[in-house]
C-alpha cells in the first residue's frame, strides 16, 4: 500500500493547501478589518493623491491611486492602493486631492493601507457568497476523496498496482520538490520575499525614519533581472541622535546607469528608530510590485500543476472520468 499512501498523501496536501488559500482570500480582508477596528488596531490618516490610473472602466471603475502620507513614525512614504469608485460623478479621486485612509497594523506583514470612508461593515451577501464557495470546495473534496477511498478499499491490490505504474506519485513528488526549490531560489535572488524579510520591510516602511546614507562601495552580485544587473551597496548613515551606523542592501540597476554608479555618493534609506542597525534602501521598500507579480505568477503556475496532478489522479481512480 506504499504507493497508494504516497499518492493519497500528496493529493490531500494539494487540496488542503488550496483550501487554505481559498479561505484566506475569502475571509481574511473584510473580516479582519472589521475585527481590528473593534480592538483599536486601525489608525486613521489623511493622504494626498499623486496619480490616478484606471484599471477597469465602467459605472464603478477600478482605480489605482498613488498616495503620499505619513507613516506611524511621521515619515512621508508612497503607496499604491486600488479602490472601486462607486460614485464617479463626485470626482473624489483626483490628483492633489486629499482622501481619508487607514492603517491596519494587525495585518503585519501584509499591506495595511486601505481607503477609509467610515466604519467597515461586513456584507451579509458577501458572507453568504464566501461560505458557499468554501462549502462547494469542501463538498467536492469530500466526494473526491471519499469515493477514491471507497474504490481503493474495495480492491486495494488492484489500485496499488495501478498507482504504482501511474505517474501520479512521481509527478506529485517532483511537483513538491520543484515548488520548494523554486521558492527557495526565488527568495535567495530577491524575486520572492519570505515571511521574516516581509515583516522586516513592513517595520521599516511603516515605522521607520528616512536618512541620507553615504555610499562606501558597490559591487555587482552576478544576478540579472530583465537584463539589468543587481548591484550591492555598503553605506553609512546617522540616526536622529547623530550616531553613525552602517548597512548594506541590493537593488536592480539599468545597464545605462552602471557607468554612473561610481559617481553616486548618497542613497535614501529608512531605518528603525529603536534599532538603527536595521535599514534598507527606500526604493526597495516602496517599490514591491515586481515581487508581488512574481508571487502571483508562482501561485498561478502552482495552480496549473495542481489541476494537472488532481486530474491525473482522477483519471487513474475513475477510469477516464467514468
């Protein structure tokens, strides 16, 4: 029964992983904001709109706003947020206009900024929709695994031989190994951000102070993104008390800018007031769109391979979906 157990375990892990992602996507945002408003984890601020771009037109257009506001340490930072404009005739979202926003610190290390137009309420229709989606998924998984176990228990030797000859367990192990390796590799080169680094960046961006750092030296790391090299920097800076601290960070530099790197004398960095030894280049903190895109592509590829793996399992168990 070794091959049967390995195959069932791999399929179970895949189904549980996507159940976790589904519940996280359905319930986390609205319910967490509502809960955090009650326990005082939400801070309200005013932001200035720097730019507006339309993601999706219509009666309720989806807009992406670049906004400027003070973080929790009083330092101005830039962020992008997306909003559905339910009343476009009011022209509320225009360049240089001020809008109310809120920071939900309980969401650390995820993006805490959202548009605040009053107390967040949880829609009953939204709850019903989310519950329906989750229930349908769970019921589907229950019937899939239940019927599979029923058939396997009725003829264990037959399905053991069938799954042994099948590529499902091999595909599953390869899928698990490649996913883990790619996640580790992308994290090492900076295209994906792990939880610890994400939390550090969150603290620097939303609780950090700005400073102008003096560049000590720079070097090419050997890693290239879109034909642009990633360059490392060593720098020193002074905190608000005048003490000198050092740090290092990397950033992607366009090829045409490489010649002028030797002339770069200072960089804009952010550091933690309570621990100035923790610092990063400001542009790495404010421009994380590429990391988000990589994360989306990684999950999308994982989803495609998950569908192929589960489909192959169903084909073996149920015989060409019959």
